[in-house]
């Protein structure tokens, strides 16, 4: 079981080697997509994950999380391999749907397996996720450095190479131990109709409890999603902003690496204040700092100010470590995985909305898009901060 946990931890880390990150925007523009179309493709990806996330989490909980992890990783790998042949907007949309389907399955399965392994080994799930959150940016640094270097000569190859980490992740998932689902639904011989009805009823019960009956849990979920998406849509603009500020294309990979170092540092530093700050303070302080950075970038973009993007990376790492344990603290033991899947769904909804708005405005001005992102989130940050104080 410990060996399986280590293998799964490795899989969760290396599949974050998103090699295409620094070159995806220029690649899609090179095949004729506008910034608005790029935003729509990412919104469709998020929509697919949103629709499949809770069912995938339920399947991982109830049947075979190992199989879900394997299928998810290999599906994402196939999706990125198909980018070798993508030349039209429709093809890009189709590929993003495949990648979204795979990501929904592998994310839900990984969450279920890690939770079950930690319970069997009497290890802290929160600390395990913190460890993964700290090391994931290191894998991303290697990925973006490779992507930037390869993308300087061949943008398409850099995108296709992203399939390799997921293929390795699928192979690692083949070597882990199976973990039984908490509902043991796979062992019950019932008709497909009854099984489907039971699944929807169970998922609906958890959704209603998390978002309606347990107000503290509901606002913790909203806070976690807000923190996660505060600057997520702006990642599409990082490469264009760097280029506009005068950063040479061969250095773009290094800039992404510095951003991801900041993510890792943020995840590492947050652990030392989690026990001393209230949930409200843990949420509001980095949120206000992020909004301040967005104001700076929207008003004055230069070779000096563009590096403040690293502060947004620090905040992203901070939230990735701080918010999940807060959500889990309000969640009953028998629905931990499903609630995290529900939280991820809210993250996807926010991403879909912001990426479309930011992408559309970025077609005219990247700096206006940064300002729009700040205006979208400022009222939500204030509302969530007020609700966290009351709860």
C-alpha cells in the first residue's frame, strides 16, 4: 500500500509537467485561432471536465479508482498526440473535449486513491496533498523549460510532447494496488437502470448537503474555488504579456519556470501559518495582494513590472495548500472525495466564465483583460471574506 501511495504521488506530480504551457497560445494563433477562439476552446475543456467530474469521482469511489486513473491518463495522452494533426478550430475543440474527459477521470481517481491509501496507512491526507502541491511546480518547471526550448524551434512538437508525462502516468497507475470503493457498488448485482438511478440520487444528496444544508461547507467550497481561479484565466495571457513587455521567446520558458518556483514557494510557506491564521485571513490576505498585482499590470506593463506575475504564482501555491484542508474540515468522512469533486466543478464553472471574458477582451488588449479579471473577482472576494467571518 505504501509503495502504491508513492507511485500514485509520483504520477500526480509528473502529470503536472504541462510542457505545452509556454507555447500553447502562440501555437493556436499560428494555426489561425484568434484570442477569443482560444478562450472558447479552454471554456469547452472546462465544460467537459465540469460535466464529467462528479460522475467520474463517483465511479472512482464506487467501482475501480485504479482503472479510472489508467483510462484518464491514457486518454489525455491520446488527446495531446492528436494535436500533431490539428489545423482548424473545430479540430482544436474536439481535442480539448478528449483531454477534458481524461482529466476528469484521472483527477477523481487520484483523489479517491490517495484518500484511501492515507486512511489505510494512518497518514494525514492534508499533509499528503500539501507534499504533492509543493512538488508539482518543480515538475512544471521542468515541463515549461522543455516546452520553451522546443517551442523556440517547433511549437507543434512542444504541444505534442505533453502526451509523454501522461503516458508515463498511465504506466505507473498500472502498477498500483486496487482500493475498494466506500460504497462497494461494483460488488452489487443490480440492473443498469437501478444502478444509474442510485448513483444520481447519491450524487444529488451530497450536492444538496454541501451547498445547502451545511452553510459553512458551502462558503468554504466557494472560497476555495475563488482562490483557485483568482488568476487562473490570466495564465493564458502570461506568454503574450511577457512578449509584449520585451522578453525574448527563448527566455519565455525560464520566465514560466520562475513563476512555478513561486508557486512551489507559496505552497511551502503556507504550511507554517495555517495553524495560526483564521480561515478568513488565510483567504483575504493573498486575495488582496493578487488584486493589487493585477492593478499594477493593467496600468503599467514593462520588463520590470511583468515579473510581478510571480506574486500571483506564490498566491496560487498558497491557495492550493491552504484551502483543501479548510473544505475537508467541514466535510463528513463518508463524502470527502465527492465534495472535493464538487469543489472542482465550481472551479471549472468560474474558469469557464472568466476565460471567455478575459479571452474576448484580450483580443483588443491584454492589459484590459487583466483589469477585467480584477473587476470580476474583487466583489466576490469581499463577499466571501464577509461570509467566512460570519461562519
